[in-house]
C-alpha cells in the first residue's frame, strides 16, 4: 500500500480509530487511580464520540473537495476500494446518521452506564464497516465489510440483556449468518463463472462470455449468483421476503440502535448493490432481467410492509414494517435500471434512489429519535402511549408529526418529493404498473401514519406529566425535521450534489 491508498481510506481509518479511542477511554474513565481518586466520568464518552466524528467527516470532505492531497476516483488498495464521490456521498450519510443517533440518545443511554463504552465502540465499528462497504469494489472486500458491519450490530441488538433483547440478538445472529452464507455462495458462483473478484474485471470478462438465449441473466451460473447475492443483500436492506428479522429486532433492541439500523445499515447495503448493479447494467439481456426481479421485490416489500403495519399496536414494530415498505419504494428506482439502460437516461435510477435515501435518513431519524425521547421517560412503547403528546410536549409532538407526514409523503416535506421523483422515474421508464402499485401502497400507508398523527395531536390522555426532552434530543429531532423540510422545498440542493456524486453509470 502507498500513501494514496491510506489517503483514500482515511475516513474509514479515522472512524475505526475513534472506536479504539472510545474503547480505551472506557477502560480509564471512572476507574480508581492512585490515591483512591476517580478519573473522569463515563458520561464524557458521548461527547468524545460525538466530537470525534469531526475527524472522519473532515477527511471525507477533504477527499470530496481536494483541499489537501490529490482527488481520485480510481480503485486503490489493489483495486479493492474506490473513494469516488459516490462512496463519499454515502459516507456522509453514515457519519451524519451516527452523529444524530449519539446526540439524540444520550439521556436514553443513562440506563446503560455500565455498557456505554461497549455501545459507542460497537456503533462506531459498525459505522466504519459501512463506510468501507460503500466503497468496496471487490467481492472479498464486500464480504469482509459486511461482516464488520453485521457483528457489532448483532451485539448492539442484545445490549439491554433482558429476555426480549437477547431473543432479538439471537434471531439477528442466526438470520444474519444465513444471509451471509447465501451471499458468500453467490459471490463464489460469480467468481467461478468469471475467474475474477474485482467488479470491473467481472464486468469485462462477462462481456466476452457467450449468453445463452432464453436463460435469465444469460447463464444459469450468473442467474444463481444474482439470486443468492440479492437474497444476501435483501436481509441487510430489510426487503421482502427477507424481512422476517426486522420487527423482532427493532422491538427488542434499544431504540437508538433500531434508529441506526433503519438508516445507516440500509443506506450502505443499497449503495454496494447499486455499485454492482449499475456496473452490469450495460448488458441489455441482464438489464431486462434486473428490471423484472427488482419490480417484483419492490411490489412485495411495499405491500407486505404496509399491510402488516396496519395491525400493529407497538410503535417500534410499526416503524419496522414502515421501514420494509420504504425499502420497497426505494426498490422501484432499482427496477427502473433495465429500461434506463436502453433509453439513454442511465442516471435517472441512481439519482432517484440516492435522493430517496438522503430524505429518508433525515425523516426516519427524526421520528425514531423523537420516540426515543418519549419511551425513555414513559417506558411505554405502544402507539396508544403517544395519545395526547401535544399536551405534554407540544414542540416534540409537532416535530414528530411532521416526520410522520414526511414518511407518508405529504407536501411540502421531502417524503413527497422523493416519492414523486422515484415514481416519475418508473413511469418514464415504462413501469407504469409499478408506479400505480406504489401509489396504492402510499394510500394504504396513510391510514396508519395519520392515525398516529391524530393520536399525537388530538388524542385524549390522563397523563398530565410534562415530557421534557433534553437539549441534545430536541436538537437531533429538529435537525431531522429541518432536513426533511429543506430537502422537500429546495430539492435541487441535494439533487445537484447527487449529480456530482454519480460516478457509477
């Protein structure tokens, strides 16, 4: 490795280094030193973690703007990692989501005082794995990065150490291992067919291999590899039919962990699948098969997520099914790749996906972190527990209502604009039926989203105790809501950024 390799990996290295710093600080703080005096307090860990995120953020900004050193979009570390603007865009999302979760969950984490060091170390390690994953351009690197992401997430899910949390962690572990095995088999089949592990080399060699007429993806080996790889990533992206872990893990895990998994983990998995997908989309037979596969997955995810959310009484389970449905909407953008490759508008699909993920990150964090502030004080994670919230905490109630309306897709929030962009992309590429299915699912989702908003603003409650979130909690929720409104009113701000970041088509 040379200096350029380390420079391209600098944000990932900084995030991993911050995790090590937190682990070391946890070993020192609040320990009895010579003379019997205690050194510091473990409460300082949250500020060390939050402020320390400036290091990977600044290094990622430097790679984007080229303040110091040379900019590069070429693969580094022997072709295994690419620090292009596409990867940096998702690294910004991951760093921002990590910072918001840390800022908005400090009071909630007081119940884990003996595990604060473990929480911050695990969440930062998972974030480092995600940042590596979004730039991975080689199969073995993708596998290693996924495992670096998954193992800390499993431990985070079981952090509460009660029966339900341990059950959630065990389910997460077993199903994660199964999905990883499927993904690994898919990668092995792809390697066996092409004899390469780098994505660019795989695409180049596939172009020289004969395609079998009438066989999906041009070859039985490629078809099997694609199905196994999509199944493996489907678990990480929480899409149907690989969604079975989401409700139990979200309900059993600490609420900040569920918030982190719902945005950062999803964004990183979508990013690496986009890199693989759009690298192979130039082959017309393969592109058409991608379109059919992802259209079916999108339909299943939207429908399953929204229909099952209708019957939920637990807020965390409802948000879990909402996450599955939202993943289905994002898959609509993936389905557009087939027609886009032949119509000359190849950037339409990735642009709509990246815009949706950016808006979803702001919106979902606002809702999740707002609910974190409530459940920490009331201990009630049911939907009924939100009734009359406006009387107990007016500002928080309004902010959460805006976040829920953005998830639904009401103007002028970013949820409306992202759905408009991604649905119009499907229509432009000839997938009118898929756009109709998505609109129908949005109408179904209106029932449970508006029901919660109605309870928050107009519901009755016998609880007269004021809910007073901390400054950090309110700041995190407010930033999420502000982002939801700004990106909805002036979408060209992020769309221009996305245009600069699209380097995979």
